[in-house]
C-alpha cells in the first residue's frame, strides 16, 4: 500500500512538470488563435482552450505533434463538418493560416457557404526567413464551399510538398494555372465541380506521381493533351462533363495502371486510339454523350477486366461486336441511343455478372437471345425498347414478367415496352446544378451506379 502511494505521488509530481515542458511556441499559438477567431465563433478559443495542443485541451479538428525542437506544433486543422469547428457566416479565407510553420493537413468543408461574403484563395508571398507552411503542407482540401470564388492563384505552386489537392465543389473560375504542374509531389488532384475554363495545361504531364486526376464538371475546352501519357502512375482519370474536343490521344497507351477512365459528356469525336486497348487494368470505361459517330470498335472486347462500359448517346454505328462476349466481368453495359444495327450477339447471355443492360433506342433487329436466367437476373435493369426490329420468341414465356420493351416475333402491333417517349432533346443526364449548397455531397453526384462509390472512395 505504501509503495503504491509513493508511486502515485511520484506520478502526480511528474505530471505538471511534463506538461510544462512540452508546450507551444507563443508566436505559433498566437497565430493559431488569430486564425480561430477569424474563422469560428463556436467559442472564445483562447479562453476555453488556452493550450490547444496539450492533452485534454485540444478540440476535434486539431492535431499537434512534438517537433525536434521539443515544442508542440499544429500539424492539422479541420473546419466545417462533423465535430470540427464550424465556420462563421462571414468567415473568409484566412491567408494567415499559412504562417503556421508545421501545418501538414488543412481541410475546409461546407465552410464558405453564404453569398453575402464571397472569398477567394490566396497564397501570400511570405518572407523566406519568417515561418510558413508552404514546405510542410501535404494535404489541402477545400470542398463544397460555394462562396469560394475567383481563380486558383498561380502561387499555389508555393506548396512544394503537397500530395493531395482537393478544390472540389466550390465556385472557382478561370484557367487551371500552368504552375500547378510544378507541384511534382502531387498524388491526387481534384478540381471537380467548379466553373474552370480554358484548356488542360499541357505541362500536367510533369506530375509523374499522380494516381488520381479529377477535373470533371467544369467548362474545360480544347483537346486532351498527349502529355497525360506521362502520368504512368495514374489509376483514375476523370475528365467528364467538360467541353473537350478532338480525339482521345494515342498516348493513353502508357497509362498501364489505369482502372477508371471517365470522359463522358464532352465533345470528343472520332476513332478511339489503338492504345486504349492496351489498358488491361481498365475496369470502368465511361464515355457516354460524345459525338463519336464511328462503328463500335470490336477491340473493346480485349479490355477483359471491364466491369462497367458506358457508351450511350454517342452515334456509334455497326453491330454489337461478338468480342463483347469476352467481357466476363461486365456488370453494366450501356449502349442506348446510338445507331447500332444487326442482331444482339447470342453469347451476351453467358455474361454471368451482368446486372444492367441498356440497348434501347438503336436499330437492332432479330430475336432477343437471352435465356431465362439472364432475363430473371436483370429484370427491370434490362431495357431493349425502341429497337423496331427486335422481337421476343413467343415460346419463351419467361420474358413476360420482365418488361424489356420488345414485342413478340410475328406480332406487328405496337411494342409492348415502356417505350420511354421522353421528348427532351439529348437531355444532359450529368448536369449538376449547384443547388443544395453546403451539404455532404462527396460522392453522391458521381454515384452513377452502385460500386462506383466504393471504387471512387477507395482511390481517394
Ligand atoms: C463576423 O460576425 C461576427 C458575429 O457573428 C462578428 O463578431 C465579427 O465582427 C464579424 N466579422 C467581420 C469581419 O465582419
Ligand atoms: C524578412 O523578415 C525579417 C524579420 O521579419 C526582416 O528582418 C527582413 O528584412 C525580411 N526580409 C525581406 C526580404 O523582406
Ligand atoms: C458563383 O460565382 C458566380 C460568378 O462567378 C456567381 O454569379 C454566383 O452567384 C456564385 N455562386 C455562389 C453560390 O456564390
Ligand atoms: C485483341 O485480342 C485479340 C485476341 O486475343 C488479338 O488477336 C488482338 O491483337 C487484340 N487487339 C488489340 C488491339 O489488342
Ligand atoms: C474478374 O473479377 C475477378 C474478381 O474480382 C478477378 O479475380 C478476375 O481476375 C477478373 N477477371 C478478369 C478477366 O479480369
Ligand atoms: C435506358 O436508357 C434510356 C435512355 O435511352 C432511359 O430512359 C432508360 O431509363 C434506361 N433504362 C434502364 C433500365 O436503365
Ligand atoms: C422459338 O423457340 C422455339 C422453341 O425454343 C423454336 O423452336 C423456334 O424456332 C423459335 N422461333 C424463332 C423465331 O426463333
Ligand atoms: C415533341 O416535340 C415536338 C417538337 O419538338 C412536338 O411537336 C410534339 O408535340 C412533342 N410531343 C410530345 C408528346 O410532347
């Protein structure tokens, strides 16, 4: 008992001592409080949390680490979601935050939400000899901040160690600065859901470490630069919903790790490059809504790992290649609203992982070749409507329960199908309005199909 008390005394006497040793530098603490005061009125931070890096005194959304100088330093700050500090209605972007010299991660989500105070990014030129986070920042994320407007400043290249840059779902405009290509440490670059214009900088090929590039839902024009072929580590490339023109560059041949490629809803046209068919890791190829107007290439059948193939609304002609029956892992095949002719390849019925098939609004003909198991499995996820030449063999009673939108062979009456007669001209399924500001929208908008979300988040 006595030894235990002694032990306790020893611990108690050490405790205040150890706390007093590891503390923050006053200047860093003052900078932190000034940032907190300008961002969040949840509390009077310097009163409620006078030693914000000390155990028991910090708040959700702050992380500190002990430096080699034996001081505690702020390494991470999160604002605007979950239990993290919420942002004041009139908060604006705090450039002062870059004066925190050990900051590694910075997150603002649902933060700059109120139209009365527009704000923009800025990276002040900081005196080399004064402390700043330009060399320490590894993750910078501004997500879903609709009042964050203006350009992405060229000075973003001050952030020499950045690995993750997310500026998604804000109201950013102007060009993507060329200087972004000098941040060669970048692994993930996400500028999606803004109003960016201009072309994709050709220098982007310098970002040799990129594993994920998402520029979707902007207004980028011009062609896809051939230099993307230099991004040999790329696993996810999403350039969908822009105004890109020209053909897919042959240089995609080099993207051997690519598993996700989305180019849908652009103005791309012409022949797909031979290099595409070398991408043996491709699992998602999403390219609907482009004015391609070429025969559907049989070489797509060589992409045997494909799980999702979407080429709807793109003017493809010719027949559905028999090689598509090699795509044994395919779960979604979306070819609606093209100019496809001929019969449906019999072998498609053997694709045992298929759960979604849309061939509606083509000029296919002949007897629908699917067996009972296939028809049952797909159910309402199969749509063959508006192909005037297709028909169902009346002896195959199993079609009756599934409304696939096709009449019986020999019956020249009207189609039994749901015959979706929407009168919209080329409705733009992808257009996302900036409504519902400041809600958790991370993946919901891009979640075209189940599985997509898991994949997307896995890549992040
Ligand atoms: C922002 O609003 C808070 C009250 O919510 C007020 O105390 C503060 O002065 C305002 N700051 C600015 C810069 O307008
Ligand atoms: C940098 O800052 C130090 C101290 O704050 C100052 O003495 C020096 O003149 C500054 N240098 C420049 C180039 O501004
Ligand atoms: C986004 O920016 C545009 C102009 O750049 C502006 O008209 C619009 O109101 C902004 N949206 C929000 C939510 O601030
Ligand atoms: C596609 O696969 C076939 C059969 O495996 C092969 O002969 C052909 O060269 C391949 N084509 C391309 C473009 O890879
Ligand atoms: C199909 O998917 C399974 C499981 O994900 C995988 O093991 C297999 O290699 C894939 N097949 C092809 C041809 O990629
Ligand atoms: C198939 O595509 C059409 C557009 O042509 C769409 O209206 C319909 O809902 C789709 N059907 C299914 C089952 O996905
Ligand atoms: C319909 O199916 C029956 C039995 O499977 C077969 O004998 C007949 O030839 C088929 N008719 C057509 C038009 O394919
Ligand atoms: C479809 O649109 C055309 C003109 O674009 C119009 O004449 C026709 O009445 C519309 N049909 C329906 C069913 O709305």
